[in-house]
C-alpha cells in the first residue's frame, strides 16, 4: 500500500515538472510549434471591426413624458366620456354633463339681464329729462317767471333721477355677472382636452353623478415616453444626464425580431436616494421617441445606460493575456507556429476586447486551449538574461484590461 502511494506521488511530481518545463520553454523562446499528424487542432479566429459598449443595467417601467388629469369644475351627471384608448386633439370634447338644469338657469339669467338693461335705459332717459327740466327752470327763475319752490323741486327731481340711474347701473352689472356665471357653468358641461394625446385612464362612467373637483380621466402624450428605473448607489456615480440609453422590450421582441430595441438618452437623475429593501437606490429616467406607438405606459423593459464605448478590432476577451501591464494575443504564423504578440487594448465588456494597435484584421488569433501544449514532449530552454521580460502563455481565464464587465453589444434600434 505504501509503495502505491509513493508511485502516485512520484508521477505527480514528474507531471508537474513537465508542465513547468513546457511553460519555461514557451516563455523564453516566444513560439510554440503546432503538433503534427493531427494530434491537436488549434482553434483560431480573425479580429473584426466593431465596437464595445459598457453600461449599467436595470429593470424599468414605461411612463408617458407628459400627462394631464381632468377634473370636474362643477357637480353634475356624466352623459358622455371619451373611451380609454381614444386619440384626441387639443380642444376636442372628452366629457359632457347633463345640462338641463344649467340650460334653465342660463335662460333665466338671460331674461334677468335683458330686464336690467331696460331698467337702466329708463333710468338713463329719466336722468336726462330731469337735467333738461332743471336747466329750463333755472332760465325761467332768472327771468323771474319761475318761483324758488319750482327750482328746488326740479333740483330734487334731478337727485332722484341720478340715484335711480346709479341703482339701475349696479343692478345691470349684477345681472351681467349672473349671466356670465350661468354661461360659464353651461359651458363647463363640456370638458375639452388640454393637450393632444391618448385617453389613458377613465375614473368615471356615463351616468355617474360627480361633485366639484372630481377626477374624471387622464390624457397622456405617448409620442414621447420615459423609462423609469432604480439604480443602486454603487452604480449611480457612473450615470449622468444626457448619456445614451438603450431599452429592450421582450414583449415586442417576441412578436417580431428587432422590434423591441429602442435608443434614447438619460433625462433625469434624482439628487437623493430612497431606501428599498435596505438598499439605497436613485431614480433615473431615460426619454425615448415613440412616434410609432410601440411603447405603451406600464410596459416593462430592460434599460441599459451606456457609460463607456470604444471601437476598433474586436477579439474574444479570453484570447487576451496581461502580464506586468503588458497585453498579448497569440498569433498563428504561416509556418504553423504560434507567436505571442504585444498589443494595445481598449475597452472590454468581458466577451470582446478592443485592440487598437499591434494586430491586423487578416491575422489569425489562437484561442485559448490547454490542449495546444504538448506537455510530455516539451524541452527546457536556457533561462532568460537578467531583467528580460517573460513572454506570457495564453491561458483561459487570464486577466484582461479595458473596463468593467457590463452590458455590451450595441447594434441598431430605433431612436
């Protein structure tokens, strides 16, 4: 039993040494020979022109950018209300009340106003007549024909006529106000849309009796919508107004491929947080055009706020290795050997990495695969000179540079 244990340990030591020797050989010589006779096939790919985007993802709800709630200005019975979903223009009739009592009041107000106008005209003519009579009596009094008593009587008649004219004027103004009030209430039986949009909600129905300031319906402008999301405190520092945003609506994507992607921009970021499930979150809204009406209030969406973007040659992130702040990819040469190539990298989303320098679009990149290392047939090489850097071996899972993993991709979508 002890001999078996020693034998297994010895084999492990030999295998470990073989791996170390192979690593040293590849590191010092900079190339690895492709195994012959079909022992192993390298997996390769070519870089492609493209872009990488990093973003903050969150669940979001679609809301209209602008909506108005219509309330009753007086009490009454609803005889008509625009159905939910109806598209209305500004000024269009959306609610109507029973106007029988209002119409009767308006007719009485019209009659009272007409009577007040007649009374005012009579008072005005009486005043003019009193003024003329007083003027004639004064001339007669000065000529010695009229007596002082007649003059005083004419003066008193003028005072009474002036009083009657003022009283008739006040009464006329009162009747005008009564008529305007009755006309306003009669006109209030019809409520009109304050803006163009869609009837999004109705709080009452035909035949309902409502009081003053009762909520009746809501009109929303759905030509523009906003997606409202909660972003936690760890990500909010990367979000700012006017950043580009992308929304994906799965309900629309299932109906038709490519239909559920929309492009917009961040509209608002709340200055203070709310506590939700013991987590500090900030409310962020992004605005989107919705002329075609695909986005409906209440829909759910996956919102991505694009915080960084880069473009260039794209390679798989796993094919990039980093050692001592130097970044490499393995290139398959024409003679079948693999050469580590130092490159300048840009942004990475964890799936793709952008290469800015050191790589051509036609070159073949070796994808990481431990099977490409011929451990048993590798031979040791001379150690490097003092101060010489080691050329790295591409190993799956090696660290990459270029940014924080996040929502990548890109592509189209409607603006």
